[in-house]
C-alpha cells in the first residue's frame, strides 16, 4: 500500500515558509515550491491539498503546463471582456456555452439542405412546373445572363445560396433577407415577389418541422406579399 504523502513547511532565510510539492501532487504536473508568509498559512495549504487528494485522488489536482497556461489566458480574456450586462464569467460557463454552440453547429440544418428537401417535397405536388423549378434555380443559384447561356455562366452573386447556403437556417435574420431582396430584386414589384415566392416556402418547410421557431423572421417571411409591404 503506497505511503501517504506528507508536506512539511520549510523556513527560508528570508523568513518566509516554503512547501516542496512533488510533481505527483502539483496542479501543473511539475514540482512546485509555493511560499507563504507564515508556517500556519503553509500548514493550512498543505492540509487542504492533502485532504483533497485523499478524497479525489492525486490526478484531480494536476494540470499540464499547457493546460494551466490556457486556463490563465482564458481567465484574462474573461476579465478583460468589459461586458455591460450581468454575466456568469467563469471558465465553466464559457466552456458550457461553447459546447452548446458546437452541438448546434453539428446538428443545425443549413439553408441549402432545407431548400433541397423542400424542393423534393414540392416536386411531388400538383402545380410544380418546369418553369417554377427554373425560377427557383435562378433565385437560389443566380440567374443565367441569357436563355442559351451555359450553367457555368450563372450570376452566382445574385443567388440566395451564394450568401446563405451554408448558414444554419435558424441563424438567418430578417434584415439579411430584406437586404438581399432590396439589393438584387427591387427593380420591380414582380421581381421582388418572384424572389419571395422562392424563399418563403423554405422557411415555412423548416418551421413546420421544428427546425426554426416562429420568431420575428418567420413572422416577417410569412407576412410580406409584395415589394416593401406587409399584408
């Protein structure tokens, strides 16, 4: 059975007290020699450390040097955040928030994915014509400069997918949609509505399946019927 470690304070020539903490017990994984102003302070630290190790094991106190440096850097970032609201600025809270963000990114549906699924669904319905599909492609991928133009000549910078295809559909905001419509399809009410007829069903498809909430954007998308106006 391994011998229980002991930590005895040692007095230094300058009058302070030092503990010689071996690497197996140190938080950094390297030998540490913390100094204290009194023997009592050093003894209390040693007692607390040993009690923690006895309860949780020596590995519970150890960090690699790189981990300790990362933790210090993260704490500095939190301390310098200068946020206005009342936030829980702890490493635990920061990690929890970041993990939630990553989980969302892994499970979120991109706009392009939802668009393709919605098109497949509508193709099986009565009324989905070749002209309708060509119109949708022109809005989403960008229009062809003329009727005989090849596919690689599409004006992609006028396509909705160029800007939002890889974006999670629940992250697209109202002003982004209105800016796209205003920038590329505001020359006439018919152009505006033509683009809107293609974009609206994708958000409705996502909402019907619970992939987006009925928030401000969903209400906006379902509410406008013509250029610059709501119904």
